[in-house]
């Protein structure tokens, strides 16, 4: 296992986390898997011109609006914030020397065909997420070991003889990927979680124990991740839908260049600072009431596409009330907590020791160095935490939040405190327009709510990453935008 190449490991067990919040150990590919297809095509123009209200200028809303405008429909976009992108958020002005880092969606997998397609259509360059040189740091039980992306050949925890032989990637194959194969492709029409309900009854950690993983193996496999009581089926379906991952990418210059490029030609159709308050519908149409400044406005249409996260949607009044199944899904689905703390360092001191600024630890945290391909002597170190650790850090005042994570960062990459110049933190639980990082099923919720997440309610259609087979990914948001545009095209006026 110590001889695994970077490509080998990406093809089997992946180390780092998801685009926004899905912890990385779940990511990666199944041995022998074939590339999954998104089956997300452009909406074909049908029937009469429609007036469409799109709520949310994240990727889902922008993609839906783009497709509908191309087909000649009249589109109005309501966005509560003063920028497009939603949880795709690139930080620039917070740092010196032109450095930038992602506070939200960070990664694009090689199998995310829709995200890659839109980036190419908009002339955005994709570059590797990880550096090609330098060692990664892995901290287990307070001990640091360095090695390639796949991990070192020896781990400082108790493992069975077989687990030591398998290595981290082999353990993922043995305990997880062979089961994930059974699920097929969750993006295919007709796929249902009810067929795999046994995996929805337990958490992912319980599932690993049932599969025979030792405590040490679980600790090594879940480095950098807090699965926060996630349903095992939620994790297995994520692995299944992402298919045979052979690489990870980001957009050169920042991932927010994607939503900004989508928003530019739609600018005159977007009403920023427009917070949705209520939706009314009847046989004649749909009306959205929103607050802009201290004034209330109403816009009317034939159809409405709602892409805002369910925790935010709980504040919106619907008349008539939504069907019970949809209502319960909105009220009860859980969103993953995520906090990102980003430090500006005076110099890239860790390079002198052969480290590349990336690390995984069992606190748990992932550390990235997003500046590895950016010019200059300064560096950015980003600490990404989910679950309980994210909530614990988020509960601290800003200054203590930075200091607390910086002290832990020092144990991974000694010299962080000496070179620290300042920092920034983002906690998605506290974001009024998100209230969490990504949709995250607890045991039992996937079989209860999956079928109702994306279903329309009369003239109202629902999009966003949470309504897709790729929850937590930019791919999922784009897929849902295409789906809702098709639904509107196929619906009557």
C-alpha cells in the first residue's frame, strides 16, 4: 500500500473532503466502477412562453434561469444576498498580495461532468486541487506521520494484521466500496433508497463496526471527518453516485467565477436583496412576496422554482400549504455543520521540511493550502471542520475561534503561530441564508424523505443541491437547475 501512487489512491479511497461539506474519507471511487452519468441535459423549448420566478441565485437558480431564458421565457430571479453564488463563496479582499481561498464549495471531481461542462462553456480553466509535490501530514492519537496522499505505510494505532496489510485505501475498499457497488447509480431514474433500507437504519460508524472494522481502522479511515451521525446509506450513495474518481479540480482564480459568469448575462433579471416571505398559488398562477430593504413587493408568474436550502425555507409561508410529505421533509431534514478557518501566513515555512501544507487529523480537521499555486511568499492555511467540532469552534468569539484553531494547526504544521498574520472564519450554521453547509440525512431520514425532496407542489418546483443525487456538491446544484428547467418546460401555463 505504501507504493500506491496518487492516481491509484484517488481511484480507490480518496482522502480529502467534498466540494463544500461532505467529509473526504467518503469520497473517491469504487474498484471496477464505471464513470457515472449525470443524465442532465438542457431543457428543450416547448409550448407557450412562460413567466417564471426563480428564488435563489446560487448555481441551481442561475442554471435554471439560463436555460429558460435561452428558450425565450420571461424570468425574474429573487436573491436575498447582494451577490450570486450562495454557498460558492471565494474570499479575496480578506487577504493580502492577491491571495484567495474558498469559504464554501471547494472541489470538483473528475466525474462531475455537468460542473466541468459549464466551466468549459464559460471559458473557466480547471486546475488541480492538490499540489504534485510535498508530503501530506497525518495526525493520529497526537502523533504526526508524513506521506503521500494515500497515507503512510505505518499508522500509530492498533490495527489488525489484515488492516495493516491493506492500508487506508484497502480498508475503504474492504469495508465500504464493495458494499457501495450494490447500490448501483443513485442518479438513474427509478433508483430508490427503500431497496437499501438496512443501511439507512444505522450510522456510518455503526455500519463500519458491523463490517468488522477495528476501532483503529475506523480512526484512520475517518481522519479529517466527523460524520455527525450520518446515515450509512447517505454515505454509501454519495460514493456510488460519484463513480470512478481519478482527479480533483478547482477553478483557476476562484470557484465563484462560475456563478458570477452565469449571473453576468442575467444581471437585469436579478433582484438582489430580495428576501422571500411567502408564496401563493392558484389555478391562474403563482405570486411571490418578498422584502427588499424595508419595502414589500410582489411578483407574479406562471411557475416558481425555489432553490433555497430547506432550513431557510422553513421561514417562508405557502398558500395553500405544501403537501404533508414535502412539509415534513422541509421541516425535518438535517443540514451538516461546517466551519472553515483560514490563516494568512507570512511565508511558506512548511516547504523547508518537505510539507505541502495539506494535513488530516483526528480532532477532526482537514487542512488545505489553497495558495500552493498562487504567486508570492505568503501562504493561506485553511482548517475545515464539520459536525461537533465545527459547532464547538463556531461557538467561540471570533478572536478565540482563530486562536483555538491556530494552536491546533501548530501541532500539525509547526511554525503556524510564528508566521501568523491574521485570519478569517466562516461558519455556515450562522449564515442566515444557509443555516448549514449541505443536506445531511440522519438514520431513517433517507428512506422517509428522499422521494419527496425534489417533487413539485403545484406550480412550485424545488431545486438546489439538497434535491439532487449529489447533495453537497456543485454538480448537484447544477443537475437540479437543469431538472427544474425541464419541469417548467414540460408543465402547462
